[in-house]
C-alpha cells in the first residue's frame, strides 16, 4: 500500500471536509485536555517535584526561632525507590530473537535453505535498530514514566534522516486517547501535540508535505500543560526575548477511517491528510491498572502521602530540637573576669549561662547541664514506620536494595530472591510484552518503509552493510516483507533470567552431555544456540548446519567443559 497524500482537502468526502475535520478534532482536544488538566495535572506536577526532591512549595524556607530563616527538612525516599525499580526491570539493551514460524510447524515444508535463516537475519536488523536507537535508554524512561505518571508511552515511527525506524518517549500530557477505550489497541482515535522548529516547518512546506491557505507565523516555544505550572519563568523569558522560532501542531489519528491529519490549531487548518501509514504507533506500559480507564495509577501517587508525612516528621523534629537546646549553668563565682568566662565559653561545645549558686555548693554542684528535652512523641518510631510503608507499597525489599546480610549459600540467596521478586514478576511480564510489541512495531514501520521506498528513502544496501550480513539486499527486503516470525526476547534484566546462573549450570552439564551414550541423544546445534544466548551474543552467529557439525560441536563442548569459565570476548520524519 503506497502512501497517498491528500493536499486538496476537497478530494475527501463531504463528511470529512476540512471544516468538519478541524471542528471534530478540536472538540476532542479541548474536552480531553480540560479533563486532563482538572483530574491529573496537579498530580503529575507533584510527582515530578517529589522525584526531583522538591517537596515544599516555593523555596521551602520557613521562619525559625528568633526570626531565623531555616530550610524545611526532607528525606527523599521516592528517588531511590524509583531508581531501584528501574534498575531491576530495565538494565541491559533489549535483544530479540525472531523465529521463522515454519521452524516450529508440524507440517513438513520443503526448503533448500535453513528455515531459521530468515528469522535470524530479521533478528539482526531489529537488534541493530535497537542498538542504534539506544532502546535500553528508551525502556528505562518508559519504566520511569510508568512509575511517576501511571503510564509510559512510546511511539514507533520512521526517520527519513536516519534511514531506520525509531522509538520516542511521549509524555502523558502530550498524547491523549479515546476516553471510552480501555486499551490503546481499542482506541478509535488519538491525538498528539508536538512542536516543529520554523526551519523544519518551512522544509515541509517547500517539499509540499504541508499545504495551507491562511498565513502561519512562528511563535515562541508553546506552553504545554506542565510548563504552565513548572516553567512559567522560562516561558516568560522566551516571550520577552521575542524568540519566535516554533510552530505548535496537532497530529490526529483516526483509526476507524484509517486517516492521519496534521492540524494547525491556531488557524484551524488541515496541513496534511494521509492514509494511516502503519498500524497504531503508540504502545503503553501500565503497572497499576486504572480500573475502568486507559491510563494507570502511579506508584509515586500511592506513596506521596507517606513521603509528605516523613518530611513533616523530620521538619518537626528539627524545629523542636532548635527551640529547646540543652543549657549549661555555671556559677559565675568560678571566673575572675569577663574575659576569663569568654575564653572558657568559646572552648566548650555547650552554651553556658552564668547563674549564682549557694556559697557552700561543691564544685560538682556549681556546674549543671540541663537534661535532654522530654517528649511523649517517638519521632524515630513513626518515621521508620512511614519509611517501611513507603518502601513496601511498590514491592521493594531489603534484598533488592542490597541491605540483606548474612546470606551463607547460593541456594539461600536464590530462595530469598524468589520470595522478594514475586511482587515484581507481574511487572516484569508486562514489560516483556510491551518491549516485544516495540520490536513488532519497528518491524511494521520497516515494512512500510520498504513498500514506500520512494517516500521513506530506505537504503537496504546500507542496512545490510550496517548489520554486517553477507546477503543480497533484495532478498533481505523480501524476507522482511513476507516472512512470518514470532519474537522471543533475550533476558535484559535480572528479573527475567539470571544469565550467570544459566552459564554455571550449562558448564556443569557439558561433561555429561558429551559422554556416551548421552551424546547421541542431544541436538548439539540447539545447545550451541543456548550457549550463544547465555553469553549475550546474537543468535545469527550460529551458522547453517555443515557435514560433521555434530561431531565438531561435541568435541568443542567437551574441551570447553574442561577449561575455566570465560566471559564473552572483549511516513518519514513527519511521524517522529
């Protein structure tokens, strides 16, 4: 299916006339953003502030004792908890193994080549895209946003400049979906606010991607809903400086009609209309189901009240201590002069106050220190209760924070790990499904680019060169377009699979596998693929079967088992 740009809106049906399209879209925009502003904006601003350690309104300064100005105390429990969860769920670069569905089919398919080769070549391309686009960073941001805001949103699209698919994180105030939908895949429509630099906007006009009748002028960087509350000063500085270099636009996807529009909201013009180039571009990660709504519940929102109590407790404790310092009472008769008292006072850590004791008092009785301030409120107990609750709510444990001691054996560590990771298992499974979908989306975008190479400017020869494959570019393009593959993610986090433990088990098992008569019972080609996986290599390094492969593989594995374990050797940019 080739892309069809509709520059003349009159080519559309009367129902989809430009005026009606703009009215319909802007109605969705106004209603959805108003509801978002009323229901979630304050929560998002608070969560961002708490994550950044900004817990008090303004500068956090309060009036202290005697007119002194003191900063309110904080104990940030949110940042380390969020950071620990992100590290646990998304550590390494995600890699995928694409398997030809015919390999696991029960029907015999006559093929002259290895049926896994196409899948491996597709895997190499997708893993190259993941490496080039730093998918590990994208996944980390995805998890972070799900924890902070309730949902993490990623958009897959084609980059003409880079010549490959890309993934881009979208903030929850930038993208909105059909409010009646419960899943992204069920949404009838979605829209996204985005900003173009004036030079990029003019380039699209010159290349006839955009067309319009009413004059469009650049403006300062448009305010979004968060910047209205958090970056007011920055915006005002830009406004006063007169830096009018940007154009704010709306991208609207009508999934039922299969149409995509770019609209300039200020002049209410449709700048571009096109058939939907590929399926739904957005993927959403939700850890805590919102129950009846498409968006989720934020972990930070759940623990924010506990964090506020912690800060109030530590602030109150500081205030009480500052108001009731311990005093030292000293008989003034011990000093012969004011200068002598001052020298003595400056040499001590206590704040002395001169008083007159009885003449017959002993030396010990003539120096008295006030006791510590008595209080019926146990600050430490209440503080630690809140800390424990705030850590337990998202499922964090002492073991995951590295605070468990006296673990004697590997088996004991495995038992503890299994116990404490139970609550994160569901989150891991959700993340695996989302990352797998990201690879599917990337493959779909690549297929669109190959089908529409005139617009996408896809260079298959360059992709072959970048992925270091000895294959004809046309053959690779044909495989990408036509092969039906199933995806399996390689472990990219400690919670998915302990790769080191698998290496150890495999090393211990190799001597038995290579001994008679077991050697004849195993598929050493599959074992080789297992070894490749646990060492983090690409599956494509396992080549096509050759005569005598089984015997060579057995000998190699027997030799490996005798050696010490070694580690692995050192629509274009418009939709971005």
